[in-house]
């Protein structure tokens, strides 16, 4: 028996992107955002409208995998990309900018523009850094601790590098537990260990039963 791939667009949206999925989306976001030492999010609202339409004729309409607003009034979008189209850096900035721009209308004060967090889960080797999880902000070149603004935050979660990670900690590391669940190549016995963990929510257990012959 072979498991379906949880990173398939349809399945991932069923796990994370629909009303009723708030519990697991919140857990996943908190696992990712631990890297930036963000305060724990207490709630998240899933936006069912994942389409950001073009403002002018000829502009590009985009459809996101997951859109949400956090309890800290941050906008979040999650994109899963299984195939390398050799444009991920510009593509993610375009998606981020469209979400950012859609948060304000004519006459609004620029001060209300929210922080937008983009999380890219990629199933190809990307970012020339050994870490499977990387995060980018706007920093001053010679003073790396100085961040111009925190409204842009772009994460990459690299499943290829994660698979190569030795001694994965699925007990104490929330993100590694989630990625183990989302990885179709996880051995069945390890997958079942993740599913049976007390911290695993009901939706994860539900999707553990999805198989195909």
C-alpha cells in the first residue's frame, strides 16, 4: 500500500487551507515561526478566497495554497512547490507583494499595512545553504542585526534537505514532526509513530488513513 502525498495541492489544502483546519494550521505556523522567536500565535483565521485577482487588464491573477490572518493581525500565505521552475525567488516576492498590496485601499494610511509572512515548502533542492529551514528579512548589508522593517518575512522549507537530516527529533521538535508527517517518503513505522503521538491532532490522524493501492 502506498500513501498519497500530503504535499499534493488538493490534499495540502484539505489539511491546512479550509475552514475547520485552524487547529492544525495554527500548530504548523507556530512550529515554523519558532525560528524567528515569534510570540506564540493564539488563533488563526483561514481565508477561503485564495485568489488574488489582477487590478488591471493584463496583470497576473494568482491562486495561493493557503491564506490566513493570525491573531497578531499578520497575513500568512503558504505555497507548496513540488517542481523546480527556476523562478522561485521572484515568484515568492511577487506573491508576497500582491498580498501586501491587497491589504490597503486608496485613502488608507500606509501605517496600517500588515506584516506578510510567506512560507514556501519546496520539494527540490533550493537555497545554497545546508539548513532545511531558512528565513529572509530586509537587513542592512554592513549591520546584519539591523532590520529595516519586519513586514516582510519569507520562509523556505526544503523537503530535500530535510530528508537528508540525520537524527530527526519528532518528539521535541514540532517542525520536524510536522515535516515527517508531510513527507510521503517517511517510513511507515515512523509515520505511525508521529500519528500516534499525543500531540498529533485529529486531522493528522484522519489523513493517516488515506492510502492508495
